C-alpha cells in the first residue's frame, strides 16, 4: 500500500501550541507520531512525506525517522534542510535525510492515483499556515484536471478545490492511504 503524510515536525515543541496538537510534551508528540505511523504502515508499504519531517535540533529529531516503518520518500518542505528552496543546500544536508531512511526527491513529484494525474509538493497552490501566503515562488502550477497532494497548511483544511492536505494535523496524526486519497479525488 502507498501512504502520504506531511508536517510531522518531529522534535518541534512549538508546533504543539501552534497547531493545537493534543500533546503535553514534544517527547509525547514524537512517540505518538511514531506509534500512529507504525500502527498504520507496514514494513512493505511506501510512504511519501510531503515536507517538514523534523525540526528543533535536527541531529536529535531526524533520527526518530529511523523508527518509522515502510519505504520512505521525502518531497522536502521549507523546514527541511534539504529543501531545494534553501540558498545553500549541501550534499551533507541531503545525506542526513538519506541516513534517516529517506529517498529524497525534488520540490515536486508527478504521480498517478486511481488513474488520475496528481502532483505531490509540500506547498498548496494557494493558502498557508500563516495569515499571508509565503514561498509563493515555490508553489506548484497545476494542469487542467490535475490534483495536488500537499502539506504546509497544518489544520486549515483537508480538501480545498483540487488540493488534498495530507498533513498529520487533519489525519489523526498518521499517514493517509492512497485508497482514502483516491476516494476524496473521486468525490471531488
């Protein structure tokens, strides 16, 4: 099975209050994210993380990803040190994510779900987790009928027009299956 997720923010204490996450400490959040992921994903499954996997002291928080089941792909987001939008991404930055078990991709990836073309990117076409859109120059442009899987907006929406937010904040802090995404696309 293929799964999608975004915005784990492992190690990021401030995200608990910022996104109203139901955890008392960053350790409790990290443990819950790992447990819910592993309750959902098996070792033979594939998971696409659409950005912002870890924050805080990345040398401490990123290794938590090694505890996550499945084959992991990362489409980097603005908080990932290997995101192509950063001015000076070094090979060591990419290697750090690879060492944590990720296959690192570019800023956008074309996929097919239920026979439909989709784009996977950290950013939505429009909208933000803040009051104004940031990173506008990194937003995808969708072709006619193409759907977007993204993160970045945290709890602001699950589906908006042809955009599906796969972030943990709207999916019970766990990855969402391709079948669930396909059902949303079919209903849209």
